[in-house]
C-alpha cells in the first residue's frame, strides 16, 4: 500500500513539474530597436510615466546600428 502511494505521489509530482527552459535560436533577423526604446523611455521620464516592455520594438538586423 505504501509503495502504491509513493509511486502515485511521484507520478503526481512528475506530472506537475514545469517544462525545462528552452534557449531561443539566434538566427532570427529581428533585434530590439534600442534607439526607439531609449526615446520612449526619455519621453516617459519627462512625463512622469513608467514603461514596462512586454516585447521590444523590432527592427531588422541589417538596419540595426550595433
């Protein structure tokens, strides 16, 4: 009986475990537009607002000044 409870507990924990993190590939052509992010941040500071980025504005890698 203890063995059955232990195995069912292990299965329950294994079923609820989080998915291991995955690393995104870097072969994408889009990067964050740092210039636009800095302009928006400066405008937000001047107006007293706060900016929270969920997704950064995108720009093609060829146009980025890295």
